[in-house]
């Protein structure tokens, strides 16, 4: 976390036009509050002055890879894929097909129910 954080802090100080510093991390085996506290402690221990830039810590309670795969505005499924990303994508696509099938079944059941009443 230190190298990207150092780069972000340097850029914030250099440009001085950022409203927010957003840090996204996995919860791993900790809960969300523990992970947020960890990031805030790292910032405090290093005496980081963000000026007017506000710190926002986003803790993903599932792995960030799964979160990104589910967010089509960030993840482009047409990009070249390598293992294990290709496996995650296959799982997500399978889940979408299952959901569509269940939606179709539910719609069919609703139509049968409506017609029978």
C-alpha cells in the first residue's frame, strides 16, 4: 500500500486540486471498520497532510476482483484475459445466464397464474 499511496499523496500536494483521495482495499479476514482504521492509522503514523483533500476509504467485503468483474463501467470484458481473470469472468457469465433463466421461469409462472384466475 505504501508505494501507490506515496505517489497519490505526492500528486495531491503537487497539483493541489483534488477533492478526494479514494483508497479501495479488500477486507481480507478483517471487518470493514478494522480495515478503515488500518488505513487511517497508516496515514496518521506517516503524518500525512492532505490539506483540504478528503480521505475516503472503500473496503470491499469480497475480493476486489469480483467487485470489478461485476462493475461493467470499470471492467471491459473484451480485453485480453488470462487465468485467473478468465475463470472469474466465466463464473460471472454463468451466473447471469442462470439469473435470466430463473427470471424467464418466474415470468412464465406468473403468466400461468394470471391466466388461471
